[in-house]
C-alpha cells in the first residue's frame, strides 16, 4: 500500500489516539511531577452535636490564592516517583545498609507498598499468561475433535467465563469459596480442617486469584486457537500421517509451529491485560493479601476524600513503563519476523 | 394571589390528611438539587424535601454511596451540579478545605427556628452545616445467649474477651464479629479503639502523626485478640458481610454500626427469635479508660457556594422541611436523630449509650482522611501474624507521611 493511501486510511484513528490516549498520558506525566501546595492551616473553634473543640482546618481563601498563582501545584520533579510509596530509593538504600542477610532484605523490600504490588502483579502475569495459553490450546484441540453436533453447545459453555463481567465472575467465585460456600465447605471437609479459609491465607488468596485469572482468560485463548485450528493445512497433516506421525507428534511438529504466531499474539494481549490486573482484587476483597499496581492507582484516587493525583499519576506512568518492558521481547521478535518477510 | 389561595387550600388539606405527598414550604422559586449517601434515614429526609417541589420549585435528589467521590468535583463547578451536599463528619472536610460551601447563619436566622443549637456545626463562629442524625459503632449482643451462659453484658474489652472465651468453650466456634475488612472498615476500628484510649492522633497543632506509642500498640494487640474469636474469614467482613452471619445465629457478640441496628431487629429480620434477643450496648472501653471505644459521627447537610442566592435559599428551606420534626413520624427507628422531639427507640440503645459514656467525635481534621487510608492499608499483615505491631505502626507512619507530604500538610 502506498504511504499516502495508508495515511489517508489511518489518520482518523491516529487523531483519536493522539487526542484520547497520547495527550492524556502526557498530561498524567505532567501531573506526576507536581504535589499539592503547602497547606496553610489555621486553628479554629469547631462546635457540633458532640461538643466544642479547637481543631485545625485549611485556610481556604489563602489556598485559593496559591492555586490561582500555580494551578498545577508545587513542582517536585521526580520526587513522587522516588518516595516511600513508589520506588522508595531512600528506604531501599537503608534496607541494604542495615539488613543482615538476603532474607531480611527481601522481606523488608516486600513490605514496601509499591514493591509488594509489583511482585504480585509480576507473579500474576507470569503464572496466568502461560497457563491461559496452554489451557486455551488444550480446550481448542478437544473442541476441534468432538462431533459436530456437540460443538456449538461446548463452544458456548467454554466461552462463558469470558462473557461474564470480571467483577461479577469474581464475586460468584468469591461466594463459592466462602467457608459457607460450596467450594470452601467442600475443601474444609476434604482436608478435614475447619479453620481452612481461602480468604484468610495470603498464599491461598494468591492461588485463588491465579485460578480465577486462568478461568477468566482461557476462553480468549481458546477462541483464537480454535479459529487458527480451522486453517491448519490438511495436506500437511495428512502427509505427516503417511509418514507415520502419532497424534501427539502431529500436534507437536505441525500444529504448534503453525499456530505459533497466534500464541505470540495471545501472549502479547495477556501480558498487557494481566499486568493491569485489578477487578479480581476488588471482587475477592483480596487487598489484605494481594495488591497490584492498578489497585494502588485506584486506592490513591478513591480511598480518601481528597485524591492523591500526583501519586496515582506516578504509579500510572510506572505501570506503562512496566508494560513496555514486558512487551519489548515479544515486539522485537515480531519486528524481526516482519523484516524477514519483507 | 391565586397561588396563595391554592397554597392555603393545599396546606389545609395537608393538615387534614396529616401528611400528603405535596406540601407548601413557602418557597417561591428555585432549584434544589440534593446529593446524598444512600440509606433509609436519608431517603426519609430527601422524600420530605421533595415535597417542596411545585410549578416553580424543582427538587431532585441523587442518593448514591459514591457521593463522597463526586461531591468535590460536583460542587467545584460553577454553577454547582448540586445545591445541597448531605455529608458526614469526614466528608465535610474536603468541602471546607476547598471553600465549596456557604455559611448558613443568615438562613438560620430567617428560617431555622426549628433547629437545636446542638445541630449547628459551627466553625470559627460560622455555621457551615446542619446535623440531623448521629451514628457510631457499638456492641451488639444476644441477650438469650449471654443469659444462658451467665455472662454479664461486657463493658470493657477484657470482659468482652472473657465472654467470648466462655462462649467458645461452650461450643460457639467464632462468637465475635466486627468490620475488619482492610481499607476503610479496618481503619475505622483502629480509630474507634484509639479514640477510646484518650490519646491524640497527631502532635498538637501539626500534621505529624503521633500514634506510635503504647496506646497504639495496645489498640493493635486488642484488635489481634479479637481476631482469635472471629471466623478466619474476618479479613473480608464489612457491614454487609456481617449481617447475614448474625442473622444466621452464628455470632453472639459483634461490634457494628448503629445505623444497622434497626435492620437487625426490624420487621424484616429473617429469624424472629434472634432479632428479638438482639440487644445493644455502648462500645466496650479499653484498659483503664472509661470512654467507649467508638467514634461519634454526625450526618448533616451543607449548601453549595457556587449557586445563585435564590437556589441556596430554596435549598435551605427545602432541607428545613426535610428535617422538620415531622420527619420523625414513622422514621423514629431509622436513626439516632438529632432533631427536636426525637424519642430513642430500642435500635438507638447503643449509640445513646456511647453518647452517655462521652465517646469522642471522629476528628474533623483536614488530614485525618489520609491517616484513615494509611491505617486501612497497613494493619492486616499484623493481624494475620506476618509482621510485628511496631512494624505495622511504622508502615502506617511511612504511608501517612508520604501521602501528607504530597497533599501539602507536611514538609
């Protein structure tokens, strides 16, 4: 396609992307460099139904003047990025200087909010993504080989987890794993341990979230692989059979290599999605044991009456950075393949 | 003239029928737009305020649990999206800090005769809000169960633990429950207990945190001790999760919100026997202190600043109609009303006992919200036994200090 035609087709989408994606990201980046003005506090007598007290309050008029002069707030540069709630450079330096062994360093770093969230986010991403691809592929193979009559209903039921809204899906599972729910009670009976609670133990919470993640995303991989399976060249498969390849060998040496680009595509999408894991943490009320980067952003913006925009902006940019780093190997591979083909 | 005649007739009809859907509040014109939280007592107030609607007066109400997240942007707009923001002790603070609500003294003078002095939230000599109900957490207990095991109603945490211990030995697996879900709920429990110690949260006159002391540690230890008598799922309990467990008769002691008491014992309660034997007492005291470990909250309303004087006046008068003593009729058990003429019902026992025991109000400080968040995020690891109490308090302090620095309260 000539460049000119390409441009003519792409510009509306490009414009929308600049307006609704690129510019907001730039604005978020700008905000992350600022913090609130220093609050001017006054002491005043406050009376209410429960008596009077001298309380501190913000001098609203003086603050309005400050904001008028500098609407963005006080410039801190990368101060928000390096503070204790984010990359925590000072704290990490101190941890390395005062810890006695590696275990202590690890524990203390894991106690910093950003790293705690990062570790869970990475664990979720790297455990759920491959499992989704493997499980999706397995379902696709099975569905592909069942009789035509059953295919429709089976495909429909396999897709259900993806059709269900993530929050609703996680809530349904959440109630099932309650110690009074069907799964929770069954597990307690199975291990004859009445104190077993999938919600209380951090390890079990992590596992529950991983299982949910695989359950929710496997249908996506299945659909893509199933579509791919319909296009596997039959003559190659037949010649493999003539050569005496077993069923497993046909999958291993014909189907898998043929579907590899699809696996790359799914990996790409899943890495991005899983790195932004959020809904299950809310749905499972799992914040005590598992927080993700997206959860931190949500918490900064929603937990308190006055949102911490700078902090949320910094975490957002760090998340974007994380996604880029994660996708680099896959993107590089794609780029190389693209170059080879042209 | 014609209008006035109609109004008089209507008012007469209203008196005759003792409460119709249409009332004349004497407002000539204006727009009343209410933003409020969503629970039965507030519905009662909003419904009454809506009676002021007429051909020239428009009254709308948005009742949503998301109210505190939209109030600041909504009132910052000019003209503001809402003319009335129904707020509580904590959610008024950002409105005051951003100067988004107007003083009400002028309106009170003209139309506020019905108000008690205790309803006025006066800051630096100016009335900024009108409170109409109070709320607090307190002890819920099962009268029949305690009587059966010869247990007195616990007044201190030591007695509460002794009672729980006794029940546990008698076969109650998890006799206690409380709102321990990390985040807002868990932090509220810490604040309740810490207020009960009488110690202060911040160094006087500054935003420097001062909870890393013996009382802070004692509070954490008490919370941990509570978890020993609670279901292992306690880390996911909020008010909504607690209610069915109580209604199923699995719990005999609970620390929960006063605003829920009416539901527990109301006509809709699923098990009559349990509902009838559910009783309420003040929040237990901690250690040597005699203060109930509960933060007192009020709910009230403010009038937006960025609206026309006409709308502000209409809004104030509509709300005055909304919280007029007549609202108590049929709604007595929905809240602990601060309105003149309120007669406490059984559902109000707990909050009234807290008031009588001189529980402390939730601190109305501009940076308390940041502490609330920091507490909510950093206490669960200690409760689950993964870190020490000292470490938990240090984590709270680190999180709070970072947030308060970003918000401009600390340097």
